[in-house]
C-alpha cells in the first residue's frame, strides 16, 4: 500500500485555491480594467468586508502580518525600552515586531494544554516598565482572554492580538481581533490567505485606526501632506480583490477544517496528545498538531507511507541565532518541550476526509 497510495501533501496551495480560480480571474480582470493599483476601491471594499466579518469598527489593510504587528506598536507610541509581554511559544515575527520598535520583549511560558500564553503567568511578568501584552492565538485557538483582559486592566496594559493564525476563531462567542488591537496576516498558507503578501489591523478605536492608516502610507492622510514619520506598508489592490473572493468562502474553509479536526480527534489513538477542545473556544485549526515523545520517528513513519507533515516550529524563538545577545538567555522549558514533540498533520482545504482517514490509519499503526 505504501508504494501505490498517492502522496498526501502537507499543503498544496494550488489545489486549495483551485475552487476559487474563476472568481480570482474575474477580480484580476477588473483590476486591469480599472488601472488603479494602490489604495483604491478594492482595498476599501475588503477593509469594510473584513471589519464586518470580524465585528470590528475598523480594518486597515497593510503589507503583511509582521507590519500589522509593528504598526500596532508604533501607533501606541511607547517610550523606547518599554516592556511588552509576549509568549515564548510563537512564530518569531511576534517578537521581531517588538524589537523593531526598540521595545523589550518579555517572554512568558505557554500552558502546555493549549500552547497559548499562560494567563496565570502574565501578571507575574509585569514590571513598572510594562506597557502591553501581545497575545498570539496559536494554531487557530483563541487565548484564554478573560484572565488576560483582567490582568491588562489591573496593570493598565494595552492588548495586541497576533491573529495571523486565527481568522474567525472565537472565545466565548467573541472574535479574536476584537479584544484588543488585532493584527492579521494573509500570507498564502493562512486560513484567509491571499496570492502574495497581505495583512490588516482591526480596532474599534477611531484614533488608533487613524494613526495606523497614516503610518501605513508615509504618515499621510492627504496626498503630499505628511503628519507623522510613516512607512510604506499598504495592502495592494490585487491582493485585496483576491481576499474579497476568499473571504466569501472563509466560513466554508473553516467548517471543512473543523470537520477534518473532528475526524482526527475521534480517530487518533490516545498515544498522541491531541489539541484541547472546550466549548468556550471556537477553534479554526490553522494547524492541527499532536505531540509525541518520538516525534521525529513518527514523522519518518508517515513520510515512508507517503504522508507529509510539518513542524510548527522546530526551533523556539529563544534558541534562534538571531536572538543571541538580544533575549537574556533564559530557558523556557515548556516552550522547548512543545517544540521538541509537536507534529503538524495535513488539514488544508485541499484535503479530503478520505485523506485524513488514511493519515489516521497510518498514525495508529505507529
Ligand atoms: C504568519 C505569522 C506572522 C507573520 O505574518 P507575515 O504575513 O508572514 O508577515 C506573525 N505571527 C504569526 C503567529 C504567524 O503565524
């Protein structure tokens, strides 16, 4: 069987996008005909649509997810050297956005059951210099927001949410990206992915929205009049058009991923640590991971049977070469444990239930 069964990719972006090709082509044709490529009708339309989808007053399209995080911090104008609390278990972009603003990342360990920042440890990390907590809704599961918002209120901290993996994920019926300032990525592999780079900031705060809107476009609201020192970080018209197409299908994409996750949940034997499930959390499964002490052997066993997997992530941020001399060299054992044992299974829009049944069958033979 190992020789004859077709290979199951971890992700296949051609296949995952194929159902939308006709709509993408119409959107691209409209772009060519319009002759307007930067900050025009398509960006404005997508911003309104995504704000409505997310239940936010404002959505500001930017160039990518990292810039969304950078501009959120920039708009908050913290004093140089202020501290920002951030999970030790995240993609490095979250931490880079803090460093790019000359702020100090203070890493806090995750809860090993949810992989997200441990709310009980947030308050312990607060010092007189702490100005914000940047949470990451990793793998498409919201953080435990009630205690985090309570700690933020107690200590007067701004809350920034890294929603790069959590489009449509909810906590107690409330969308991620509506608790604090939301920073989204539309990188092609994300649940709401475009056909290049893209990102957005969401907020209910009019003044903050205005700041981010200026910062993304040379600090300018009115052409050739520059009010603040800004950047060039605009979502372009082509990507905005593709995103409007994809957004119409996001609920179907999420439902598909949740169905596949349910198959894994019910079908995988208990030797694997599966993602926590709780009624307060509506998870969108950007990633479906399991943990196993023999992760590398498991990955090899799946590969031998034609099943490709991925690891999110093989090296934790605090052990990256780029962080030598930048972070203080502390160890983060929970984060390290997750990175050493986690394996991400196929769960894309391109996968069928039959694909997932085969992954389960091969997994359970391990
Ligand atoms: C993808 C990702 C980002 C960065 O998004 P880009 O659009 O690639 O800049 C930031 N944070 C997390 C958690 C991500 O997964």
